[in-house]
C-alpha cells in the first residue's frame, strides 16, 4: 500500500480519525488514522457514491 495518497485525517470530537486515500490505478481506501495498513479498499466510483450518499443524508440514522 505504498502508492496510496492519503488525505489529512477527518476527526470527530472524542472519536477515531478516519483517512481517505486513492492510488494511481483507480482504487480508493478508507482507514482509521494509524491503521492504514488495514484499510478497506474499493473503487474510486464506490468512494464517490458513498460520499454523495452521506452528503444526501442516507447515513443520518447512524448519528
């Protein structure tokens, strides 16, 4: 996983920090900051869809 470009962590108050990353081959990664070696992997399109769905409120019931 050395070719992943990681974004700065997204941290909530008193919660774990999550990081998003991408690589040159079209993969996307989601990991807990400090545990990037155990990232979930999918396509950039899947990451895009997840972000759009979260922005649209489809995960609000988890809050």
